[in-house]
């Protein structure tokens, strides 16, 4: 199917996903605008990773339709425009930092001078230039997270998926990551991020609150707090969980 003219990068239309008798997602609808960071927030088992996998085209919805960059998913045509940082890193421990970047860059068709330039830029971006020749197995946990992010960015994707990107890293590095995400947004990159950290959720442009596969609400952090009457995000989430049978909040 041809790409639409200037579509929202992500459109989820009444999507459900079932595994046997289990409904992992139940009638989820949302849109994500170009250049925004949209956060998926919810407890384990709420459907965050299932939704991300469907958006990546790694499965088909049981019901409804998903469009990514104007294409009905799954569609391999958009793969080269997407970056994905998984919760468990997919690095090759025996390869050096530079070799990992070369491998992932090659998967996206980068070669020669273009690959060398992107490798140098990305290494500087995640502050790993001085460890470029170190095997990935010798890196600390935080450095591996930085390398994972670099591998997801090597090909300059229009759309970036981050599944719990800051788990296990120190607070200073978490802030560094989020400052960089803001720079990516300013350059027009759209980001979908799942997180358990509510201080990180507050830095998203909009949030989708998920519980038992249902979208409880989708709106800006300030609007969600205002609707719930709570300044604390944990209490705000509980407010929407308690009224889960009601209408979804404005902006969903």
C-alpha cells in the first residue's frame, strides 16, 4: 500500500491482540505525532511490550489496524526508518564497540565512508569514542546501554522505539539519555518509550496509561494530573485504574 502524505507516524485503530484465551491488548486506539515522545506507562503485563512489538511489525493484531509511517503493519518497507532498543540488549559480546556499530549499520545498508562517519558521530554522541576498540563484554552495564542506544541510532531512524531504555543505569546517565531524546525530537525524530520511572514519564510529551491490555488514558502529563486531581503520578495512575470502566481521557 502506498505511503500516505504526511501521516501521523503512528496510528493505532481499535487494536486487540489475543494469545489463546488471554487478551494482551483490548481495543486500544491512539495516535502519535511527528517529533514527539510518547510514553507507555503501566505495570508488568499491562501490554506495553506487546504493543511495541505490533508497532514494529513483529506480529499481527488479532483485531483492528496499525499504521506506521503511513503503512499498514506489518510491512517491511518501513524497517529501514525504524530504530529499536530492546529491554535486553542484543549486542555481540565478543565484538568491539566499533564492530557492533558496523554490524548494525551494515544491516541498514550503511557502508564505506557513510558508515565510518555515522560510527564516529554516534560514538561521540553516547560518549564511547575512547572505548571504540573494547570488546562489548568488557563494558559496564551503563556503557552497554549506551552502546545499545548507539546501535539503534546508527542509521538515523525517523521513528525510535525504546523498551525500558534506562533500566539499571545511574541517575546521571538517565538524565543524559533524556536530554538526548529531547534533541532527537527537535530534529523531527518520533520516540515511543516504555518506562517504569514516573519522573521519566513526566518528561514525555504525552503518555498512554495501560492496565490489563486496556488504554486507561492518553494525554499530556499535566493534563493527566489535572484530570485526576493528583500531583503524584502513582496516585494519578490509580485514579485512572479505578475508573477503567469509564471513558478514556481526552487526547486518546
